[in-house]
C-alpha cells in the first residue's frame, strides 16, 4: 500500500511539474522568445577603466509584441558597478551617488538599475540605432526592423578590476524585461560577433553575454481579454460569446463597464499617457464582458469557393490597440485565395503543415484598433475536394488569438447547425414513408 501511494504521489508531482514548464511552450510559436545581448565594445580592466557595452533586445516571437508603456529592463549588479553614461535609454533612478565627489557623478548608482527606452524625437546625439520608440517592440512577423531595441552604456567601478585586474566583468543576475508573463534566464557567455552602432557602421565585439526571456500565459495575471462569436448564412441563429467569458458583471475580476450612451456623453477616466501605466479596462456592458470580440461569419457559398467575413470589435472605451494582430487556426487557411483590408502571413512551424495564419492591419489605414471601434475583413477560400464541409463546425476556426492572448470560443455543441441537421436515421425514416406509399400504389395498379 505504501509503494502504491508513493507511486501515485510521484506521478502527481511529475504531472504538476511538467504542466508548469509546459506553460512556457507555445505550440503555435515554439521558437519564440526575447533575446537580450550584451556586446562589449571596449574591455580594458587593467586600471579599472570603464567599459562600453551595447545592449540589444530582440523580439523573436512571431505574433506577440510589446506595447506601451514598453519594456523596462532591470538586473542586479554582481559587484559595485555604476553606469557613467547612457545613449538610447535612461535609468529611471539615479540612486545614491554621494561617494563620488565633485560635479561628475554617474548616471545611475542603483544596485538594481531599471532602464527604459527613450521616446521618439530624442535628440540625435543621445540616440543609437534601433532606439527611441518608447519601449515598443513589434512582433517578428509584422516587422523585423522594429522588433529590435538597443541602447549603449558606459560602466565602471566593478569589483573585478580591483583585485589584480585582467579579469572579465562579473555577470549581472536577476534579469527582468518588465512585461507581465515573461521570465528571464541567467546570462551566459556566447561567441562574440559584431555590434551595429549606426546605420552604416559595425564594430568588433570583444565579449558577448546573452539572456533569454520566455512568455507563459500562466505567469501573466488577469482574466481573459477576448472572445469569439459565430454566425452563418444558412442559420439565422447567432452564437454569442460565452457568458462571463472575461468575467461576470460586478465581480472583482471583471472589468468595469458602462451601459448605454455614446462615448462623447460618458464620463470616462483619462487614458494613460506615453509615460503612464495603461488605463484599467472600461468596457461596454455585455454578457461576455470582454474588451475584444472577434466575430466569424460564414457569408457565401460558391461552387468552388466559400467566403468569410471577420470583424474585430474593441469594447474597451479607454484604450486603442496599436499594431494589433490576430492569429487563427483553421484547416482551410492553406487554400486562402483572396483577402481584403488586412495583411496576412501563414505561420508554418511544422514542416509543410499549414493551418495557422496571422492577420494584422495595413499601415496608415487600420493598423490601430480604436476604442469603441472595429476593423473587418473578408476572405475567399478554395474548397478542398474531399475535405470541405459545412457540417460539424468545420467552417469555424479551431483557435483564435488576439495580441497573443487566446480568445474564449463558444462550446462546439452550440455552433450554428445546417438546416438538414437531422440525424441520418431520421432522414431515412422520412424517406421510407413516401417510398412505401408509392410501392403500395403500384401494387394496386398491377
């Protein structure tokens, strides 16, 4: 009995452990992460000279991006390091620099500095390449240029230079990118390459440290943020988002809501500015209480094609979603023939298996989803012979993600049914009656 109990406890522990680590694995983006490189451009430790390091943040995630207030990179120094100067970013606090006399004081003396990106419009002499976007990082699919951020800093007074010299600096620890849902590894030494200092120039890197930050939905606190509703041309029923998808009205976990009225007549709280935390969601009251609703409508059935209309509605009255994106999983996406008003790219991560795609807005047209507004598209898909069907919910997406968050889908048994949705036995019985009557009539004639 004791052995059985021990095995049961061990299996339970392994299951819990595996689920914990599985939370950081995204099957739609298995290689996605945020990589932070420390590239040392100068490294003269003989006389405690400051060293210069270029820190670059690479968002390697296919569809997750970082919006305002942006990244806030922090770490713990291993010794008594201070930051003498920075370009492209700044520390949020200077800290106690009283041990440095005179007017030449370091930029930051904090044991745990917090670095933030500079805003757009920063003077050129304070910039480096890929800086100054207010901490915003686009996803890799949307733009491989704006998915990278960088800043340069000069660091001195590290303990390694005071005990004989000639040693490499000690690695910082406790890295944090400052965005909910992400956790970072310790720094590791990797082969040095080159560092880009401006549009045309690269310099040799003498030493490179690397940190990897991964996302997990279990680490990110908060309720669901989006849901999906469904409708079709062949059924008058509209399947709404499940009730309380993002919380029930009046509960502590639900966003505040406003019933009725127009945005101009509502007393809305001021939204967060560029340097403020984003305003808490204030949504239009609904049964689902989600800031975002995605509606999928099967619109037209052609002989060789079928047409879908998709609408993304923003119920949030105090937030615009910039550079939004939508990820869908559907078996017929590999036969997408035509798309209107959105950008699209398939996310093919497993050989040639193409059932997942990413949609996002067109620049200067609908790349921003305005508060209490919507964006929409229509797509035409070719029917795959032997696979296409409207029955069994095949025409609806399997998964939907908005800005990297999985949306709540309606239960499968509530999907709109075909008009001839009766069972096969029921259809056979309906056909059997007229057939028997016809045979009886023929027998009388004979």
